[in-house]
């Protein structure tokens, strides 16, 4: 397993492929209570394969994801050699609330220190100044090691770092071949300054796996509300998916693995795909070993730039109509 290079002062290595655990304990993904057994197997195998970055959040399953992950890590050797990352859901992220919620997350995870504690979303009304005071207080007493944010624009990330008064290590953002917003400014800044971009939905909720087309669309759950899975968008994605298949074939890999390899081709990036099985986890982790050539990277980027899905407000009537037909 490769690790991210150039991170200043972090105590533990950050594997370029981590494990996102939104699915753990979350009904919206269709996993029942019996999935806890499979989740434990996934975590155990991830550790065997060298994964050191595990990401959760208090809002995932209303705390169940944290509990499931914490128990699985405890049962497979503890947390001394892995990064445990979680996020506060910022309904009212004042300093006092941040401190209380950080302690609660640590208790659910069964750890003394959260290796990375992140603000899940920027709050439009509460200043980062009070949020970061709470984060610093948690650091002062050893409940938190590194502080991060999620879904922040670069300008606000940098401003929040000033409020914290020390490096604000990471920003967890949507980043994949079909969501490339971090590339023009955020990624170059992170690479210059020793910060980290954590890529969630690096497979665009499975779009980049090549499993779906207009005749085989997600029927329910989170994906069914994603405009990327509209029939016209799946048609438009075909050239990109064909390019993924070509690149994957050259490496005896899958389209998903090629898509993940493209994400972690960038320095200072950790990708955190989820996994619903040990086999899927093993496939995701293997992507870290794929080294794209310059031509392959350029071909994938060009195909991604040519993809023009219908999104935003124009997609809403189509989604409604699609669900009615379903």
C-alpha cells in the first residue's frame, strides 16, 4: 500500500486508498443489522492489506457507523497504527458544542484520541472562529490530533486555518473523474503547502464501475436520486466508460480500479471508497498498485472533460419523471 507523501507533522501514515464507512449502520444503503458482521470482516481485511485510513461521521447511521467501526478496529488490533477520522455534523458548531460532540464521537469509537476530526459541512451562520476554538480546545486536552474540514471551498478552508491558528490538515470533498472541481486551485494549493484532499465518492456512487446503463439503472436507495443515473446521462457516460475499460484492460484491472487509480495519481490525495463486501474492498485496495502512464492519465482526463451530464435544476423534472416510471 502506498502512503501519501509530503504531509507535515502527521503522526501516522495515510494510505492513498482508505475506507469510507457511510454504509456501516446506514439504512439508506439498504444494509440491515446483519451487515455488522460483514463490516467487521471488511475492516479486518483492510488492515491486512495495509489500509491505514478509516473515515466515518457521527451522522452516519446516527452514530452506528462510529460504533461499528470502533468495535471492528478494537477487535483487530486497536488503533495505534491506523488513522481514525470522523466528522461533526455542524447544526450549531459553537466551541462548546464542538467539544461535547468530539468527546461523544471518541466514546462511540472507543478511542482516547481522534486522529482527524473534521467539520462535515460549512455552516452558513456560525463563524469558523468559534468552531475552531472548540477544535483547538479538543487538541489541547488530547481528544483530537489533527483537524480537518469537509465540503469547504478553498478560500474558506484557508480562512478556517487562520482561525485555528495552526495547520488545518485536510478537506474532504467530492472528487472523481466526473467531479473534478478540486483540480484547478484546491489540489495545487494542497500539494504546495503539505495539506491533504480526501476524495469522497471517488467512483461517483458506482457510475464509474461500468455496471450501469439505461437498461440497468439503480432501482432504489441513494443512487436512485442521483442525476448521474438518468438514462440520458448514462448514455452520455459511455465514451468515458469505454476509455476506462481500455485503460483498465492494459493493467488487467476493472474500470473501478482504473477510476480510483486516476484519483490517487494526484499527489496529496486519499480516496475513501466504501465497500459492501470483502471482495469489493480488495478490489478497491488493489487500485493503489496501478501506475497510470502519462498518456493513460491524459486520455481519462480528456474523456471526463467531454462528458456533459444533465445536473442541477434541469435534472429535477427528469428525476421526478424517472421515479414515477419506476
